[in-house]
C-alpha cells in the first residue's frame, strides 16, 4: 500500500524532485520508489542548530547544505515502513485528529453556540420555549440570584414544588452557586420559558452514608417519591400536575463499583435492575416523567480521577437503565469530549448506552468562575432535558406520546456525528440531539 | 435508637396494598423495631401502582431470610458528573 512519509534531504535534491514531479520528468537524486507530493511545498527546517542536528540523518556529503522536509509516498506496509530511502531518513506522516476536550480544558464555544447547534431559534419559531413545562434539576441546589445576574432576567421558578432535604439549611433557589446552578442554566438554553424546580438531592445529608455524612442514593429515592406523588395527584392546581410536562434532569451518579456493594451481591445498585431506585425509575417514566441522566465522566481518553481508571462498562446504575435517557457529551464542534463515558452499559443493565449525545464544555453559567466551562456529562444532561422540555410544550406525556415514545424519537432523529454511520455506537449512542425534527412530528 | 452519621444504612422494600404502610407496619414486615428505621426517610413510594415502598434500616439490626427482591439493597454515595 502507498503510505505518506516525510523525507529529509538537501534542498538542492528536494527542489529537483519537486520540479521533476510537477513536470513528470525523472527526478535526479530522488530515491527510487519515492513519489513526491506536488501539493506539499518543501519546508526548510529550523535554524542553524536544527540544521546541524538533522544533518546527522542525511548523507554526509550533503551535511553542510540546508535540509528540507519533503512529503511523498512510498509503497510499504504501515506496520513495516522503511527507515531510510536513498540514504535519506524517513519520518512518519501519521493521520492526526483534534485533541479531545478533557476535564480542566478551556471552554469550547459558548451557550450561544449550543443554542445555534440545537436550532433553539427554530424551536421558538414553532412556539416551543418550555412554557408550561417544569424541569426538575436534581442536583446540589439552584441559586436564582446568580442565574438572574448571568441571564439578565429571572427564570420561572417553582419554590412550592421544590424539594427540601431533611434538615435543609437553605431555601429553594437560595443554595450556594455551584453545580446545580450550572445545570439549571443549561436546561434553559433550549427552553428559556420552562419553570425550574429545585431538587437538591446532592446537598442532602442523610445519616448512614458510611463513616461520614454524605449524600446517598436514598436522598434521590426520597425526592423522587415526592415528585411522583405530586405529578400523579391529578389535582392540577398547586402541585406538579399543573404542568403540561415534567422533565427530570440528573447530572450525578456513582463513579466506580467500589462505591457499591460487592459484585454478585443481590442488593447491589450499579448493575441491578431490581434495586429499588431502578424500580422507581420505571415508575417515573411509566407515570409520564421524562427522565434524563448524565452518562458519566469515565471516558477512555481522559477519565475523571474518581473513575480509578475504570473505563469499561462505565455507564452504570441509573445511567444504564432502560427507563431513562442516558446522555453523553460532545463539544460544539460535535467532537466527543474525552471524558464522556462510553458504552456498552454495565453487564446486567441495558447495553445500548449512552442513548444520545448533547453539548458540553462551553462557556455558559459561569457558576465556577468567569472563564470556567459548563462541563462534564453534567452539562450535557440538562441541555438534552431542556430540549425535551421545549418539545413537551407541544405534546404532553398525558397523551400517547409517553416518555418511552419520546425517547425513541430522540434516538431516531439524532444527528449522525461526522464520520459515523447511522445507528448506535459506543461514543455517541444514537447521535447528537436534534429537537426540531421531533417537534415537527407533532402538529401545533 | 437515634440515627447517627455513622449508622450503616440499608434500603429495604416493603409492601402496601392500599397505600403506603405505616412506619410501624414496615418495621413489622422486616421484623425490626420501629426505632431501627430512619424516621427522616420514612416510608417512600417506589412504585405505588405495584404497592412497592422503601424504608432505610439500620443494617446492623437486620436479620436474614428476607423474600427475594426485598433487600437489603445498597445506598451508595452519589456525586456530580462534573
């Protein structure tokens, strides 16, 4: 096969080679079997120091002459390329790709870019901005003052139907600025008129999390129980049943099975469809609540340290439940971020996880500083949840358009990422979320 | 007993035919004292349509021989994905 290479050679030889290649005449001094790339100009290499270093690779008689790099092709196996041609050093010209975005990297684009990629304007032209729909931000808690400052307006907020952990030390909407505020901001990108519901599960301090007070899964059980009861009450006045739709965004999970009961224990969480929380998720989706979970930050390229370098079967627990949408992350250029957990899901749960991909790692909420991105699959999840909230403005889950039907629509209508084929893959799931084609399926 | 920060908790599933069982009834189903259940957690709906509810129990007070699918289940720490 013909493989691309770079040759270092004296400039006089390279010049002759390129002229010969362009004119189709024999090239004096050009190594046999080397075909020069006429589109690639020869490159003079560095300064005098560089010249003296590279001259060591070239034929001695040319050592005093300036060296250049010239690109071309040679017939060889990629596994066994020649080390030199005609006495000239051969260097690889490997395929390169953009570096994947990792935790700690600078933002890639802004929330305006995300809105553009989602065609939020197209949604709004259809009259879909989340009005009448509630988005429950299940997280550390929302800070409305910060949101007001960065958005220039006060988002709709339902304090009455927000959840307060036992012994809560903050009121709804008044939690310290942090992760929950980031998620709230990101949910409103596609659905700016949606109503936020504050569910600060990650700030709950229940006893029994081990040796220290910690936030545990049971806090989510407790909060979801209230949410489900309120949504299903049928009273339709002051509780969650007043909303046309209820979308639940969850940017949390467990990072490693060592946080859980040992493998094989029947009460384990991370791979067990019979765990009470997994049963509750089924009841939530069956009851008409759209459930979104972050896929996780244990991608093979640059996993979060909490993953302990475990990057296989990294989509676990609720994120691998068949009853939720599991959301991977990409940047605004549609490149998967390197930390986004890849499928398939953990053995024992649904395998085709993540389900879809949404945007992350953009400058948005500034919840972690003016230059810090909204990052992690934590940001991707509410971005996707916001898309669903916008769509729910047109189609209620109390119609045949159940969460399960809408999950399918999200999968089928997802954008096939560049360089990929249609269908599920481990990096992006079924593709990158696109809400407008789904909204267009339902007449206004 | 009073629930302390270092109490090792487990989740158990209890059943209720016509709505959630009381904390006393849940304790009876699990053969523990009502004080062994987390009062702040109470009785939580898992899937009311199927009569399934959950309680948090002091794991050290649990016996053995529960029905399949009743527990004990893990209550792992959870963390933000950022």
